């Protein structure tokens, strides 16, 4: 199957190493595209909740596919998030076409794009990190229970459901937080004279124009969503942004297909699970 060409792809909040991660679906998506640039906008590997006892082959294959892009010379930017914040001490590391950064400003067809994960706007993250981590564990448990429930519903021929979406929809504070997050990002971007501000973190894919509440001007706010529930990415091609939504029917089943590249030897050359465990244990 011919790969779809895309100028820029932005993904975030994959949470590799957790039960909620849809690694198989992400792998199919990554195999289907030929990007000129890949931006991993935080929380790709969930070092917060990482356990050496849970690292499925599909999660390893996602890393292999990303490394395949690197070996092909495609620029890959890994921007750190809160769940992989341990990597922030290694910011500015680069290896070939791969760069590890906390944030980046890119010139995209004459327009400046400010790209970062977005946890800096989260008050809980700034003042009660232990509470945020506790919430992350609870969220992952909810996703696991949801997956079990959906397996049963599918077996019964019934429609799947999303626990967390129902929870969020019933709490006005969640909607208020999302709106404040987006407005804060927009206000700062306008103040810095950026035309785009691209975030992740809140697991809510979005593309919309937002007027600044602090000064004259507006910005295009974009969010790449996540690969836990919504299974979305941002794509830029032919000078247009769009939200990609994963649909199983659009992909040929290829779970047994292996990449015949040197990158696939990564797990033989580097014990990734031990490395992630070390990131968790090292003091900040």
C-alpha cells in the first residue's frame, strides 16, 4: 500500500508503557504515512507509570518505527511533557535527525509556530505534582476498566463507550479547565507574535482561531489530542492543517508485519525497559 505523504505530523499523549495506550493503532498510522517532519509533543513514553513488567511488543514497535524515520533522515523532534519530564534534563540532545527539546519554534510557510506540550499551564502540575500523579494512575485504571467493558460490549454486538468522556462531560470544571488552557496558550502566543500555538496535554484535539483577551490579535490554536481515547494527530500538508482521526476500517490488518530495518534491533542493543526504570529512579 502506497504511503500517504504529509509535510508535518504532530502526535502527543501516546503514553507508551500504560494499559490505555493504543500502540497497535498508532503503529498502523505511522506505517501508512511518509512525513517530511515528525513532532512528538510530549507524554510519548509514560515514565511516571512505567513498569518493567508491562512493555508489550507493540509498544516497542512504535519506537522502532519512529527510529526508522530517524534512520531515513526525517527530522524527528521529541518535545518533553509531564509524564516524560525525566527527559528534560537531557534537553538539547540530538542524534542525526533526532532532537530532544522542551519546546520549539518553527517557521512553517512564513508563519511562526510555537510548539510545546502544555503542562506548564496546569496549576495541579505546578503546585501538587503528587496529586497529578495520583490522578494519572486513577485515569489509567479507568481506561483499563473501560477496555475490559468494551471487549464485553463488542462480544455482545453492542456499541463501545468511553468512561472518561462521560466523566468529563458531567463536570463543568473539566470544560472550564480546557477553555482556560486554550485561552492562556492563545494569549501568550499573540503576545509573542506567533501565528500558531500547538499543544498536547489535555487529550482534546482541536484546530480553531482564538482571539486574545489581553491585546488585539488572534492565533490559530491546535491540539493533537491523544492515542489513549481519541486516537488523533495533527497533519500539515499543502499549507493546510487538519485533524487526523483513526478509523479501523481505513487500515489493512498488518499486525504480523515486521519492519526489516536495522532499527528493529534496538531491543537487542539497548535495554529500553531498564533505561526507563533508571529515568524514574534518578533524582531530578
